[in-house]
């Protein structure tokens, strides 16, 4: 699955690492699940069950593990990367669960449990229902006739940094996701660099550091001078290897990545502000409209800000968007 959103891209890069994914499962899933699966059998699946029109909005990871009794068990891990809660996540997850079971059934295999996990790192509190029956407005006496399940919610913004657990790579990934929207990202990046540098495997640490630094820059959250200053301030006395890597990283193209990242970040920031404003005025925004806005240039988004202020209805705003040509 091709994901252009930097949050999606970062999530898939980090959590597709089986060591990080296994650490997350072991650290954050209910003990009743962890105690009954063989983490050494963890097998990351290549399939994605997200509709093409949704691929700009979220990222899915599916892995299969053996139960300790020898049966297969599925863990379905979904990151909802919007900066506001999505009321319909339970419906989306139900669709994905059905598709997974259909794929398993087609192979002639028995159906297995699927544990859906929503990893949310937006700032507003998550208010979407965690039980599917809540979406269907089901009276208690009718619940036996309505498909139901509960997804596990991992809401990073509501978890204190000191309560985050796991090994250095997982902690670094979670801190980056949690603080990408906060004002203390600069301080957190210093912490992340030093955290990863304490990993015994220095080559692996360098790989993770590059992914995280690029996430901070491509998302447009830090300018060039700040990134350079932050990276160099993270170097502790005597750490020549880290200093050498940082100098090399800066010299070999960080400037190019930053320039691209700043423009992309401005575009995404304007898009996010428009979506939030429209949601506040008109309620839920159609997925198609959100996808259209992501294709527009900074200048077009700036012009649409005035349209959003004056529009009486959402249809009026959508008509203005339809008259614009997407950027190449």
C-alpha cells in the first residue's frame, strides 16, 4: 500500500519492524492475550484491507501469531492518524475484519480471532464509540441481533510520557508520534536521540534516528536551523560517533529534505485547519472532499480558507473545490 501522508509513512516504517511490533504487543495488549500467544511466531502480513479511497487517511498493519494451543490468532493493528476522533472507526474495522475472514476462508483455513487496535495520536480527546452497537443505536433488548465487538484504544495524548513502556525503539516511535503535534517537539527529539543512542545495536539506532528525524522534518514541524541545533545539542560529551553521524546526515541532504518537508508540511497544515474548521461548521466531512483537499496547492488552500468562512452550506464549499484543478 502506498501512503503519502508522513504520519502513515512513519507508522508503517517503525511498526513494520517486527521487534518494535512484538514489543508493542507485549507491552500494551491485555495480559490475557499476551499470555496466550507465541510472540516468536509473529508474522507480519503484506495485505492491506483498507479501501483505496481511504489510504490517504489511515494505515493498517496485520500480523498473525500462533496461539500457545497451536491455533492461529490474528492481531489487527490500525492507526487512525487524523487529528480529530473518527466516529466511524468501528464500522471501518468491521469491514476490515470481514475482509480478513473472507480471505482466510478462501484459503480453506478456519476463522481465527481478530483483535483490532486503534493507535490514536491526535490532540482532541477520542470520543468515538468503542462498541459497534453504539453506532447502530441498538436498544439493549436488540443487541443479540446486532454484530458487535470492541476495539482496543491506545490514545497517546492521554498517556503520560512516564507511563510509556517498552524498549528504546518502541519508546522512540511512540514519543515521536505523541509529540509531533506538541510545542515541545524540539526537547523530545533530544530525548529520543539520546534514548536510541543507548541501544546496544548502534547501526539499528542510526536507522531509527534517520527515520524519526525525517518524520520531524517532512511533517513540517521543525525548520532547518532548529533541526540542526537540536541534533547537535543531543550529542553528549565524548560521543564522537553520534557527532559524526549528525554532521554527515546534515551534509548529505537534510537541507533538501527540509525544503521539501517545509512545503509539504505547510500544505498539510492548511489542509488540516480547513478540515477542522469545516467539521466544526458543518459536521462530518465526506472522505472524498478530504481527499480532494489533499491534492491542492498551498495557494489554493489559502484561497479556500476565505470560501470556508463565507460558505452558507458545505455544498457551496464543495462546489468551489470542484472548480479547482489538483496540483501535479
